[in-house]
C-alpha cells in the first residue's frame, strides 16, 4: 500500500513514534494519576462494576472512601450503602484483605502493594433503603435505556489523595453516547475517556449515557448542550432549548456577552411517576445542572 501523501516509510515511522510518545503521555498520565472505569456494558441487577487503578501508595495502610454528603444538598447520603463486593487487588493480581471501617470507608493494609480496587454500584433511583437520595443527586441504571452518572456515586478516593489527576473511562454499548459538561479526550464506539484535575472536579461533572435526545445552542462563546431522557418520548430537547434560549441570551447580556465557561450541560430526566425520594427539582454544578421533573 502506498504511503499517505507520498511520505517515505522512514518518515512515517518517525511520525508514528512521535504520535505514540504523545499518546502514551496523554493517556498514561503521571504516576499519581487515578484511572477509573465505569462499565455500562455489563449491568447486573441494576448494578454496574467500577474498577479504580490507583497510583503507587507510600503509606502502609490506606482508606478508600465514598462521599457521605455532596455539595448542593448537604444531606447525609452515605453513597457507600450502594456499594457491594468491594475488592482490593495487589500488583500480582491477588485479592487483599479489606476491613470496612464504616458504611463509606474501606481500610486496606500492606498498601504499598495495592494496585486497584473494584466493586459494584447499585442504582439509587429504585433502591428501597431508608433515607432515599434526591434524584438529581442520585444514580440511575436502566439497562439499555438510561444511565445517570453522578460521578460521586460511583467513584471514590483514597483518603488524603483527592488532588490526584483522574482519568475516567466510561464503557458503553455501541450506539450509546454521553451528555456532560466534560469534553472527552478520546471517544470511540465502545468507550469515552475524560480527564479531571482532581476529585472535586470529577464530583462536579455529571454524565447521562444511553441515547438521550440532544440539542445545543451557542451562548456567549459557550456551547450549551441539552440532554433529555423522556421515557415516553413526549418531551424533546429542541423544545427545551427553544423554551430557555431567551433566558440564556439574557444571561449572556448580563455577563457582558461572554459566559465564563466553554461548555455547559443541562441534563434532564423526565418521568411520569414520583421518584423514591418523593421530590423533584435540580442539582446545580459549576458547568452543568441535573433535573428530575414530572
């Protein structure tokens, strides 16, 4: 096969080497990076598996945590309630001993040998626990239909290490896609990869996966994306966009013609029944908002 654009083979090899170096640097990150995977392709009983590859630990004992509360609601939610089959794996692939200190904390000894943790996360939208979670702050796992990923309900952190870079991979079914304030650093038919500077940035970035109806509008130099999940298909994203565009442009004028973000996402989950919390409304984020509405 002739080389593209008439390039000589040795030149192409040199270019390939450069690309490989750059790609490796981008995707491998630094030694302190956390690499988390949410797998939406193997749902079991309204649960999905999460695997978190961790950087080398310097401490002999570490504690892996999920949030007790989330900003914007300040209610005690204890997301660890929805975690099961928690495992710690060492660098040889052997399962390690784990002590669950509390509903949200898992203590791992001999942590210098720790490679990753894995566990399953249950959907909060139809969970029957006491103290149900307000739906805009929750997690929805409807296999083949809709996945609402409030990331703090899936991904935790090692105590004292919330400032580590995070590479989040979402594995998806072919044909599915995400609505999010994040810009994917890589997107293929079966996965998307996102980069976050730290855990707080991750927790502030909800995603909705499946095949939501979408629309967008440019406002003040920012792409405003609207994602709508309407089980009966009655509400369309374009209708939502047309309904709020005057308000968005008024906000643009108020801010001097430019929004302080490059991308903003409105994520809507419409329902014809009340959720387990009995409430409805929204949870605001820096670059997005999540709505649960009848």
